[in-house]
C-alpha cells in the first residue's frame, strides 16, 4: 500500500508530538503541556461548533469542573486515578443537565448562556469553603496509576499526549460513523435530519456533553500537573481563547483543532517573548498580546473564514487536481464539478 | 395504514389545512392534488411531524397496531416507518452522495455514540450493512456512479433522486413524495414513474403530490383533492375527473 499524503501527515504530526517532550527545554515543557491540554478541549469544542452548529463561550468552565473534581477526590486521599477518571464524567453529566434548557437557545443566545454558566460557576467555586474559595485547592498529590507515579514534566507531557490521543481517537470514530453522519447532517438541515430519524435535540446534547467530558478530562490532568486549582486559573478569557483556536484552525475538523491550538499558543508565546525582550518599552507586552494578537485574528477571519486547515486542504486539492491537466482553464474553481463517474 | 381525522392547522389565523379527514389503505398509492397553496405540503408536514395540528388526530400503523402519532417528533415518526421527500432540495451539504443516503438508515438502526466511539464489532457490522443498503438505494435511483461525489455537486434533478434514495434507505412503510417530478426532464420523469410503479408492486404505501394529470392517472390508485385547505373530493382518477367540485376548483387553471 502506498502511503497517502494524509497518512504521511498524520505520522509526521504524531512523531513530532511524541519527540517534543524529550527535546523541549525545562521552560518550554509547561507551555507544551498546556498546549496539548488545550488541544483536547478544542477538539471537543470543534465538534460542537462544526457539527452541532453550537458555540460554547464557557468551555473553560468544564475544564475547571474537571480540575476541581480531580483535586477534591485526590485531596480526600482516595486513589488519584479515581480523580482522573471522575473528572470527565462529572463535567459531562453537568453539561447534560444544564444542556437540556440551554440547547433550546440558538446562536449567540446560547453563547451568552454558556458564558453566564461559567461566570456563575466561577462565583460559586470562589465562595464555597470546600472548594477553597478564591485561593483554591493546594497540594494536590501527584497522579499515580497502578503503582506508577507521574512525577516530572516529561511524564505529564506524555500523559497529556495520551489523553489527547484518546480524545482524537474517540472523535474520529464518532465522526466517521452513524452518529457522526447524523451530526454532520443536522449541521446543514435539521429538518431533513429529523425526518431521516436523527434525534436532533438528543444528538446536540450528546455532543455538548462529550465536549464537556473532553474538557473535564484535560482539567483533571491539569490539576495533577500543577498541583493546585483556583478560580483564577480558569478565566473567561480562557473560554474565548478556545473558541479562537477553533475558528483559527477550522471548526469541524480534528486537524483544525490541533493546528488551531498550536498556532494560537505559539503566537501568544512568541508575542510574549518579543514583548519582554530587552529594550522593549514597558507597554510592549500588553500591546503585543492584545493588539497584534487581535489584528492577526481579524486577518485570519477575513482571509481564511473557514480556518487554516480547510483553507489549506482546499488549496492542496486545487493544486493536485490542476497538476495533471495544468493547462485546463476550468480547473481553477472548486465549485465546478468534475465529470462523472467518480473514482473508486 | 394512515388515518387522518378532522385535522386543522392555521398560520396566523388563516387555515392552511381545514377539517381534513382521509384514510389511506395499506399498499395504496394515493395522489394528493390541488392548486398552489391548497395545503398539500402542510398536510404532509402534519403526517411527518414537522407541523403539529391545531386540532384533529393522525393515526398510523398496519391493521391492528394503529396508534396516534400526531404528538410524536418527526424522528420518532421516522422510526415508525414514515419517510418524506420534501418539495425543495434538502440535502446534507459537505457530505458525499453515499453518506447522504446512509443518513436515511438512521430511522432503522440504533448504534449510538458509545458503540461508535469504541468501534464495537456490532457497530462495524451495522456500518457495513448500512453502506450496502445505501448503495442499493442509489442503484435504484440511478445515482450509483455519483456515490463518492459531494452532494452539492449534483444537478437539480439528481438532487431530487438523492432525496428519494435517502427515503428508500430508511425502508419506509409509508412514503410521502412532495412534488418529486417537478423540475425533472422527460427521461428523469419516466425513470421516477417506473420507480414508483415498482415500489407499488412491492406493496409500499405511498402518498404523492403531483400536478401532472397523466403522471397521476398512471400511478395513483386513488386521488384526494385539496382546495383552500379543505378535502373537497376523493376517489379513483375516473371519479375525480367527473367531480363537479373539482372541476369548479380547477376552473381557469387549464386542467380538464
Ligand atoms: N410555515 C408557514 N407559515 C405561514 N404560512 C404557511 C406556512 N406553510 C404554509 N403556509 C401557508 O399555508 C398555505 C398552504 O401552503 P402549502 O401547504 O405549502 O400549499 P401547497 O403545498 O398545496 O402549495 C399557503 O397559503 C401558505 O402560504
Ligand atoms: Mg407544496
């Protein structure tokens, strides 16, 4: 079997991701771990936005729920793996419960409602004694699974990668099969999907819950890695950042989620590095991380409204189909259907 | 198979369907005709569940297991075996022709998120069966060669056929066709007529909205006539041709 460019790309991404923890410096590794965890959240959010056509502006709330769940269970001196296992479940169940009224809303109403949910949860968590109030929960023990303790950054990097791998695998399996077809169908026509037997409301709730579960699982890893959770670790801005990552990468594609999370994280890191270089004015970090970041985002949305990955894929398709008959003037438009019958 | 009792539905105080009662027998092909705006599509939507009646009841099922369905969601009715082909093209853009048809099988398959996520063997078997059924449905409407193209690339006539294939992939017991022949060229109409004939031979209960009298006389066992939301006549094609109320409703429409 000849390796297709698709497989080659997947293999390259995997190899780079697996090698990175060994090659990155001590200061870079935490950034990498946060990036990988963000990619988990964004993969779920991308399904929600791309397939169910719903925007959640409160996805960091589920990340937070996962983190607190793991921390609370671990601090009760229960097995730490139990904390990690419970973190996606609690987040998913919470989403399923609040999703019933929330998903009746549409478009920006739902976006605002999820934002409100996060604000409420942040408020609650910041005021309860058992969640540690504003200070949060400190001294979360390190994660141990079957006698192995995840002790250093490299171990957590691989743990995060394993969680991301699981997330991507589950997402891919779902998207490619019966429920995924139902989701893609309802994204274009809810009426036709319903009449084909797709329970539209139930499917939307399932994706919402699943995306929350992914976020919760990432939050669980986060709690064990940093050893503490506090309301200030899960600001509303983090939720916005996840949405930005989805949009930049391209909603509804797994690669889009990975690329979006990577691109935005690297960009923020780069701008931060430039801003804190010697000889830069004091205002530089702020200007760079807000203004330049904002301008770059606007440019992406203007020139690649579908996101980086779908735009790149369309460009690649065009190049590929143009090559064998490069002088064919009709081959420059993606809209024009090629003559039947199709390949295979 | 289908029993509609005194069903009414109004939009903003104006009746689109008014006190309609009719019964469709199992295996029957029923044509529904009437001028534009008569309420034909509204009636279909009341059967498929996209609209709920203001009053009246809709019951469905083979003899002996008939039950009321007028409060069920459309996807629940689809699971009971009701499939609809809408008047306008309602395709799933961005998906291939084959995938569009495979969605049709949703009504009679059940593997959900969990078994898909885990790729259970049962689920993979079901996937393979769905794909085979979808290809067979594409064969029936003559779209097999287009299976792996995206649905948006189809010409209008084929988009209609694709919707028919999607409905057939559900293996319906009641098929609702809302003007399936409109916008088709002669050869395509003929193919559609032959398909409906063969479905009729297989005993499928079908309701068909259609304007073309020749098409209706060829395919329909009985005809229901709607006018201004009312069910003004029902009978065989011959009976309808002679019906006074029908003639006056159609006066000036150029149909004899
Ligand atoms: N969703 C709707 N909202 C408002 N009015 C509608 C709606 N659907 C249908 N109608 C009205 O109901 C009447 C019947 O429409 P319809 O059932 O589409 O007729 P037909 O299919 O026989 O041409 C028309 O007057 C139409 O304007
Ligand atoms: Mg109509």
